[in-house]
């Protein structure tokens, strides 16, 4: 039975290398996208996808927001994060947000194929030395983030970008009343008292800490 895998990464050379690694299996159909918008369009056009290989740092994504949006909108499709970051805290965070696997870009072809086979078989692929049972002060908040609906994730991303309700309503083609309802639900789910607190908390997860790691 054929498998459909989407590689979502904004670096063409890495996509090509990953495609070459996966092409050894003639039953695998590979699709490539270079940003979150193109990935979403591909999944909307055909949800019959067995696995998404997702780079966290690409256009359209704020830190973990791309993973958060994918897991909310397409919960039935496994997502394996592919990243140059090997920090255990970042890796744990991706699993807290619903990733099925984490693949460091430094590993070789055999490890790549092994990890992908693990996820396709219904298990999770965790890099060696990473303890998923270990929690930190932000783990509970991350799990609350994962309860947001796709539209609530979009609203939170726009709040983080500094957009007002009117601007968000225009961008999403919804009413301001609907935006306010989404904001209220976001505050309730994240257990915060104001949109400012929600943005600050989300920025620590999605932007500040993660981007600092990416810049190392």
C-alpha cells in the first residue's frame, strides 16, 4: 500500500536530500512545500496524507505555532518535526504539542528511515537521551495551548503580531464579535485574565525562547 509523505521545509537543498533518502522506497509518494501556507493548501486539497515532515522555522510559522496549527486542524495526520535544534527542552515541547516524532537534521539516512517507519507504524520516534516524562514550569501551559481550535490558534498568532480585533476580523473574514468570542475562549483555555497575558505567555513559548535556540 502506497504512502503519501509531505516534506515542509523552506530549504530546497534539504528537501532534495530528504526526498532522495525517502525515494529508496518505491511505494512512497513525496510532496514538497516551502511554507506553512503551501502546506495548508496541500492538506486541504488532499487529506489522504500519512505523514508530514515539518521544519519549525519556516515562513508562516512563529516558533511552535505551525505545529500547533497543524495538530489542531489536521489531528488525524501524524507530524514529525525535522529541525537543526537538538535541545531536549525544545524536543519535549514538540511532543507536548502533539508531534509524533522529532528528527534532528544531523542524523544520517538510516536513522531518518528508521524514525519515519516508527511513526508510520503508529509509534512515536523520540531521539536518544530525551526524557518525555520530565516537566518544567511551562509544560502545563503548553498542554493548554494544544486545546485551542485552528481558528483560535490563528487569532492568537495575530494577537502576538499586535493586530487589533478589527484587523483580525478583516484578515480572517469574520465579524469583530466572532473575534471577541475567540479571544474570550482563548483566555479561558489558557487560564489567563487578559489578551496581554495570553500574548506574553504565548510569546515565551512560540517566539522568544525558541528563536533564541534557533540563532545558536
